[in-house]
């Protein structure tokens, strides 16, 4: 058997720096890290970036429901725009903390805003449209009136 002297180890083949750099950037090792950071901040804010909305009809009414769990009623605003409903969720949050142990004071202010516009196939009668908010579900409903045309017939 051939016995090699342990002091004489084979030297690795020389590497080509340019090939190593090309391989590094082709692998894109930071892509998954950046995606996970983006996903964390998109999904863990105090308020959602978007929220699910569902619309349906009964025999007399149209109904729009928005899922807003954990959102205070004061942060929800509704605008009626002809045959569309604009649901706005916004919060202006100011946090202040004093740490006596290390003598520091911190202040943070954050403004969150998201909105959805829902089109319905009816004219919205503002006087008969109602909204309620319970258990994280915003429910807006109104009577089904056909859309009126904004055109004028020539006689």
C-alpha cells in the first residue's frame, strides 16, 4: 500500500475569482431573505395592507361585508360614491416610552392607511343605506334600486 506523508497534503486547484463571482450572483443568495423580510412587514403591521371584501344580494338589499378584525371602529370611514363604496381604514398611532433603568426615552409615530373601493350594480340611496360593525365584520347594506342613466333623451 502506498502510504502518503501526512505533512504533504495536496494543494487545492487554484480558483478563478471571476467564475466564483458569477456563480455567487447567479444563485441570488439574498433573494429569499429579502422576500421573507418584505413578507414580515406586509403581514405584521398594526393594520392590514388590504382586507377581504365580499358583496352579495338578497331579494330587497345589496350587502357588502369587509373583514377588519382588530380594527377599532373609530379607524374605519365609509364614503358613498354614486354606485361605489369606498372603505377607508386609517390609524395615527403615537407611542412614547421612558425606561428608567437605562435613562432612555423613545417616541414613535406611525400612520397606516388602506382602502378598498367596491362597485355595486345599483344606485345607492344614502338615506336608506346602513352600516354596522360587530366582531370584526363591517356590514354595509342598502335597498336595490336600478342604476339611473345620466344621459338625456332628445325629443
